């Protein structure tokens, strides 16, 4: 006998359970299919910004009684723990963003989300083998158990998604060249750590460490990342490799890290793995017929902004609201609106996460310039945390081409590429005047950016650079976004009627999203 349901959710992680909770509240028949024999989250701690905690609260999931609220954000030096810069979080963040930033164990979050979904809506040990179209809907074929036919299928099955292969073929995640490991340490074994409840980022050459308190400050979460000269052989066949704390300790001892961080690594409890960091390149589409992707299956980011779970929660809330408006039968309109609403936002956070991962591993003069820029960080990343999905759903036109959030992302991309290209030792003679690049005339600015397409992005607090600064830095930006070298000379492209430059095939997501109008600065 073949079972049926309105919406089949493949994946019982954070995004899948959030979507199920949203749909169940709207009396839409939903089933969650999880491949494991129990609901469990791989990993340790998780930080959830106000952009996501606000949405969970609207779904009746209140994490504040069990979570930790970091009192401050601190950047520290890797070898001696010297404080580079700090900024309050706590009540300051709640007042500025409108919701709290919380840190807690992933298993705790999953337990709360599971409680928000009817128990008979979750099926375990259901590994998806494939999908096929039928007149009544989409048939889900499982490795074990009977098939299911659903009117709508949501693929929330992670970065190595099976559903994604059905939607857009075999798109492989891209390695960033970094290796990470993470674990949980009892707070009693981290007494020498300065304020274990704070959100701390320790910056070192080619390495960095993030640590913060979990579950009312009873535990400390550790994420350590290093970038080897080349990726080890095991990354060709897997993203994870079982490891021991002694192996991890040897790596960070070689980099001469502060003994307090080495003690944290030494005291990691439970199983540990090395983890090859990946994100997902831009997909050609997010849906096919009755099947849609969301979360890491659609746009997995690197962890350097702590927004993987936040983006999945935003996705789930948006898709649940859109399917609730017209019902599963109006899936086509819901999917189109969902992708239009979410694609720019997620691409921007992905781009910012890549740039941030490079910046916190700078050395020498590049690190000095980075450290001097920390006071402007709240303005540079505020657009990520102040984003309000519920308001965008009420008025999608607000997230238009003229919104400035993408400019803040790209300013960091420009700054990172310039700093990375600067020598790591020595400094400019202060008595020698800095050469000033002449400002291009409007026509010259248009010719300097031949791949420009449509601009976009959204956020309330980003501020645009002057036209002259943008004109001078735009070629550097395009090289950074595309990751290649732009030829010294290119023929100028004629603008389309209406003044816009034509989008070029093969453009990177940030370049496509944030290019300018022909003959005009930003």
C-alpha cells in the first residue's frame, strides 16, 4: 500500500523540523523522513542570530530558558590571548536587532523543534533512494519501507543532498581549502579561558578558533579551523575523518597557539572528526516540478558567519508561509516566490562568509589593518542580523535592486582582496604620500566593469561608498568575486536599451547581484 501526504520533507534536521512545525500549525498534512534511526544533530554548539530566533519565537519555539546569551563579542590574538577588540552583545544586541542572539547545543535545539512537530509526522530510518514524477504527485522511493506519494516534496537533506540530484543534477560542494574540528568542553575544564560565556574569535596566521558558552553557560563550544598548504587525500572521497584530540593538539601546537586554547582542545569530550569545510556553488534552479530545495541543500555556506542554521530557519519559515497561503496545489507560485525572495539573501551571506574566513586568518600587515577595522564590524554585518523574513513576506518588493546590503558585503570583498595581495611584512613609508587613483568618468566606469548585470541586495544599515571609491575599486572586486585574472584590455560592451549592461554567462553570484547601471556609480 502506498501512503500519501500533502508535503513530504526529506531531512529531519533544523530546517526540516522548522518547516514541519510551520506547516503543521497551518493544518497541512506533512511527513518528515529522516535517514537515521534517531533524530540527532552532528556537531556540537550552534549560534542563532536574531534573524532566526525571532522566527522560532513566532512558531512557538522559545529557547531562552535553556540557551546562553553571550555578553560580548571578543577578538583575541592567537598566541597570547591579547584582546584586539570587543563589543557588547546581550541586551545591546536585543535592543538593536529586536531579538536575542543565543548559543546552545545542537541537540538541545533539535529537541525543542521536535516537540513542536506532532510525533506521528516523523518517520526514522527512511533513507531516500530516488524520486519520480506521477500524475498524482511525486513518488519517493526509499531504501527500506514502502514508497510515499506527495503533492509537494521539500529537500532539506543537507549539503550532500539526494533531492538536489533530482532537481539540478550532480552539483558538487566546493572545498574552501580549510580543515576544521569542533567539540564541547565542560566549563569546569576551561577556568583559565577569559569569560567562557562570551563569543570569542581568536585570530592567527592561517588558523582561527571560535569558542562560546552553551546551555546556560554550563559547556564551552570550540570550533578550530586551519588551512593546510594542500588538502589531505581523504578529502577526495569524504568530508569527514575520525580523529583524536592528540592529533588536533599536534596541529595547533605547531602553530604555537596560546596554552589556554591547547587545553581546550586537550579536554574535548566524546568523538571528534576532522571536517573539510565546503560551501555550495550557485545552483541553476531551486525547484523542479513539485520538488523544492532549501537550507544547505540549496545554498550551504561556510561557517564563518554562523548563519547556516539561521538561513535554513529563514527558508523554512518563508516556504511554510507561502505554501500556507495558496495550499500545496499552488506549489508553482509558492516556489517561484520563495526562490525570488531567498536567492539574493543567501548568496550574499555565502559571499560574506567566504570573505570573513579569509580575513580572520590574515598575518603580518594585513592582520594589522584588519584589527584596526574591527570597530566598524557592527555596521558591516548588521544587515545579516536585522533581516526580518516576516516583513519581506508581507512586502517582497522591499528587497529590491536598490537595497544596499550587497554593497556592504562587496566592500569587505574589496578590502579582503587588497589586504591579501599586500605583503605580509614591511610597511609603507609614512613620509611617502599614497598614490591616488584618478576617478574615472562615467563612461570609463562602465567600460571597467563589462560583466555587470543587475544589482541587488537588502539590509537596513549598510552604507554606500562614494562613487569615486567604488569606481576605483570595482575591477579589484570583480577579480575577487570571480577568483580569476581579468585581462588587461577588453572590448567595451554596449549597454542594453534602458541603460543596463547585459549579464554575461558564467558570472559569479556576487558579481551578477551587485553590478551597476551603465554610466552610473552606485
